[in-house]
């Protein structure tokens, strides 16, 4: 009977292990430390970040590679909070209200962003209704702006 060969860790698993130990490490430092291409390290980090964002948004995806347990634990989605943090307002990793407040948008433009950002994600429609609501609020903002500052 032949011996089993010890499996050599993959480059991707080495990168993920390094990130687990040093979560704030930059790609160039990781590539230098592990002797890997900077482009390859960036690609692994990007793919993992994308997978995590999809998992947080509740998007089902199929992994094309074996995902180590430590990455799976990072991807596990916390229980949904439909009142304080609805998933249809967190799509893409940024909560809509945080964006609206950071940009200092008022009521009308805030609603435009809200309805556009959730279009098709709430599960009640294909998104067309949300886009029409966004247009209504945008028209209203334009109308109010023209009243406040008439042109010519």
C-alpha cells in the first residue's frame, strides 16, 4: 500500500490564513510576506469580500472553490432585523440611511435614493414600482427647487 501524500496548502488558503491572523494587512504586504503576486492576492481578497457582501445581502451564491471554515464563519449572516436594518436597505454593504445622512440629502432626495437603492430587492415587485416612486420624489424635488429659486 502506498503512502498518502501530505496535501500542500493552496495559495488562496495561505492568503486567507494570513488575513485571519492579520485582518488589517494590505495586499502588498501579504504578497511580499508569502512570496505571491500582488495581483493574485488582490483577486483572492476581492473575491472573498464580494462573497461576504453577497452573504450579508442575503444573495445565494455557489462557491467555485473550497471555502475554509474560518471564511465560512465570516460569511454567516446574522439574524435579519426587519425594523432597524432591513436587508433590502443594506444591499451592497452600505445601509441606505447612512448614505443619505452622509450626503445631507433632504426628504425628497433621500426618498429618491431610498427607492432606487431598494428597487427590486424588497420582494414585493420587480422594482418598477420603486422606480416610479423615486421619479415622483425627484419630480417633486425639482418642482420645489424651481419654486424656491425660479429661473429666468
